[in-house]
C-alpha cells in the first residue's frame, strides 16, 4: 500500500506543479440570504480522517488531526455554495467554481448538475441540510498535506414553489493543497437519488 500512496503523492505533486489559480476572483459571499446563512449554520459535517506520509516515523493520527479543521472548512464552504445558496446560480456559480483547480474548472462548469443544485437551482427557494459525511485520506509530504482523497455524502431537503423534495450528493474528490487553500483537482460526482 505504501508504493500506491507514494504514486498518488507523486501524481498530486506533478499536477500541483502544472496548474495555477492566478487571477482567481475572491469569494465574497455577498449573494447569501439570511435563509442561506441559517442553513449554513445548521450544517454539521461528520468527518473521519486518516493520513499517510513517506517518513518512517510518520504519526498518521496527529497528521490527520492537524489537517482536518482546514478540510472541514473547505467542505462547509463547498456545500454552502453548491446546495445551501440557490442564488449562486445567478452569478454563474462563481463561488463554487473558484474551489476547483484551473485544470478542471471548465469540466466542473459543464458538470454543475452533478456537483451542485445546478440547473434546478432556479426553482429552489431554500435547502435545509439533513446530513453530511466525509471520509478523508490526507497525503503528506514533509510536515504538510500535499493532497487528499475525499468521499463526501450530503443529504438535504429542498423547498420550491411546487413543494419540497430530497437533495443528495455523492462525490469523490482528489484534492490539492495550494497556497490559496484546498482545491478540487479531479472528481467523480452525482446528485439525485441515493444508490
């Protein structure tokens, strides 16, 4: 398993060196309504984390504990802009797309329906989170996380003029640690019915 981890770290570092987030707009959160803010405050993410590193005496438990708070903040931001703030659709999902590495941003823009409320956001008044769970494997280089694999599951309830219904997300993200924070460098994602 260690050679696989080493290959993953090497691949993540190669991608890190080949991508850039220069010139990215900052996220302002100005489009958030009081309903969005209340939903975001009620969002609880259950995070289970582990870590792997190349050093012989690597303390995986301490490394995972150290990296988890920043990842949890990233996931909270992701779920807030992707699901809890339907108004993001009016801005072209700008605050969501900035969370993706430049190498996959165009693909993410095409795949908004599998990454967020997507085209259905125009009909949604609000979303209340029911559950959010993440399993994270941090890949360390030296004393810092270089990348991570995140399995994220989210369930909520959407309110629309025509009634209410479930909202679901099942995703696997390959993440890079950049000077601007965590960025999604690759993903497999779907929304809709569980299964």
